[in-house]
C-alpha cells in the first residue's frame, strides 16, 4: 500500500479556488481502481494550509491516477501556485488502531 500525506501551502486568497478544483476531481479519484482513501482538508484557510491524505493499493494505481488527463490539468494549473511537503510512504503491515 502507498500512503501520501503532508501539507499543501497556498496563498490564502487561493484557498477557495483550490478547494473548488479539488472538489471537481474528488469523486472520480475516489472511484479509480486502487484508490483506498482520498481526502484533502483545509486546516487553516488564513494561512493557506491544506492537509492531503491518500492511500493507494500500489504504485501502479497511483501512477495511473497521476497520469489521468484530469490530474494533468490540475497540476498544470496549480503546481506553480503552491508549495507541497506531501510525502509518499510504503506500508506493508496494515492493522486496526487497537491491534
């Protein structure tokens, strides 16, 4: 399993537009083969801080997602307008919180 998590930092005035664009791709992303969890949350709009959390079945599923025309358009619009410290982790021992 692949886990992505971290912050996306935007100018505060860009937060609403960013959230609108994320909402446009969320349903289709969650429906993609291999998407186990996908959520982007505004932690602090006044600071432009967004939390990203994703879980993917495997690297191939994530690669397929990143290769969609939808994501290409999203990256074209936003990559020069944000700073990201989202990191990717491999997870091999998934279990419930109380185990």
